[in-house]
C-alpha cells in the first residue's frame, strides 16, 4: 500500500507505528472480505485514515454480517502452533498493536475504530 506508506511518512509517523497501521489495514480488510459477507454481490468497505497529535486513527465501515472483533477469543499462544485452533491471530496482532479498538453497529454497518500510537516503543 504505497499511498498509505507515503501518507504516514509525510505525517512523520514512527516507522514501527506505520508498520502497525499497514498490518492492521491488511488484517482487518482480509477478515472483512473473507468472513463478513454471506451473500455474493457488490459490497463497499470504507477506510478512513487520519493522524492527530499522538495517534493514527484507522476507521473501517462495512455492510457485512455483524461482528465485533473485541468479542473474538484470544488465541492460546502458549500452545505449540500445531495444537492451536486455526484463526484469530490477525485480530490478536491488531489488539496488541493498537492503543484502543472501538466497535459499534450503525445503520446496518460494522464500524470499527482503531487507534495506534504515533510513536511506538
């Protein structure tokens, strides 16, 4: 996503935070495309990216099935990979990299707001 990378660089977002934003975009959009729609047809996924003084704000809206990723169970990362249940690592990574994650269902759409600190340790 060169346009996103360019935007974050122009906004002087820390490279670690920029990586977290890119990974968040990839994971959330992938999950929406793979799991949100039970019927075929055209769907829109709206993504808004903004930078304020201390954070990068990433907002997603989709008209898919209702899904609050905050309710998804944490994977058991203490188990060996071959014994873990498939799925959930993308959401887990997004949770770990973000400062906050808010969800609501509004006008038949999932609205997910993710805040990533502009400077990461």
